[in-house]
C-alpha cells in the first residue's frame, strides 16, 4: 500500500512481515512494513546494472511474471511510496530524477 492506498495491480505480491526486536521495533536492514516481495524485486531489478535491455525484459516477464507495461506502472507507483525510498534510497532517488527530467522535457 502507498500512503494514498494500495498499489494498483499488486495481485502477484506476497506479504513478508518485517523482522522485529523484542521491544517490537523494526530492525535495521529489514524491509519496511507492507513492502511486498514483488515490490522489493522490482526495486532490486532497477538497482542492477543490466548488460542488455533484453535480459532485463526477460527477467521481468519470466521471473516476475509481469507484462512490461504492468512492471513500469508498478515501478512508477513505487517511486512515490515512502517505503520504497526507505528500502532502496539510491535507486528510488535516481529514478525520480530520471522521471522528472523526462517530464520537464515535455
């Protein structure tokens, strides 16, 4: 879920609860609450350095079982999600800059 509500089309996602300490605090290095396995895999894929675009597209289709358009819709929604920023700040900030530069060119 984003702060505005659930991410649309998130039917492939699995919920993985965060690790907690005995006091109930979320431990460092664990995924933020409600950031699904699918969302983490999308962010991890964007953080990788792909040698060939077709390899990335194949990973999206075969490993994540998503259409490319659906993948990019989910990714775009994740860029506005604070939990995604907490999970992969470098990747999210880089993609936000790319998105903003594309918007400003229009």
